[in-house]
C-alpha cells in the first residue's frame, strides 16, 4: 500500500475524490482522502455507483489570525480584535489600522495614519476557511454577510 500526503486543502481533496477536478466521473483520481469539513450534498450525490463514500471527520485544529504590526506600535496591551472587527477587516470594510473601530479597543495603538491592512488568505477551499467563516457568522452575523464556506474567499485581486 502506498499513500502520499499533499497539503492541498480539504476542498481540493474533495474535488479530486469526487472527480469534480477533472470532470471524468468514470474512475477515481484518488481512492482515499482526508478532510475535516463535510462534503457538500451535491458533490456527494455526484459520486456514481458502485463507488461509495464514508466521511468521518477526525481532526480538530486551531485557526490563527496574524498581524505584522511592530511590537512597539502595538503597546504592551497587545492587539485586540473582536469578532465583529475581524469580520469588517476580512470583508474589506475596514482597510487601515488607524480605523476608529480598531482604536476603540486599542487606544494605545501607535501605527502611522493610513497604514493599510493587507489581508492574506488561502486561495483554495479548506477547513480553515470553513472554520473562520463559521466563526465570523456565529459571532458577528451583522458584519459578516459572506457565506459559511470551505471554498476560496475573496476576489482575484486579493
């Protein structure tokens, strides 16, 4: 038995397993896959007999949100970003670190005026994307209007 691990994300693994990656549903690209987000119903239904699939979620993982503000500009209090502020940042409604909503919880934040927030994100679907979008929806649905998804978020220019 030979197994190979490729860090392609759950979304790509699901597409390859269900054949949506190549459009050829007659034979398998892969016989085994792993992922920790459920396969969408339409994709699951696309798997043709006699193939069968069993999805067993097995992994829990942490999702981190990182920033690159120098420690001297953050202050000893650290950077505080509520779920609603994160939702506004990830939906590109807040685009600078000196935005008034960020300053409310971070009064000692000493970034230069107009310093842009540059959001980096995964380009492929993943359980990380599903976890983050699910969190933003659960904690601040008023500010996060994008869908809960395990697929790529954002636009080509991100």
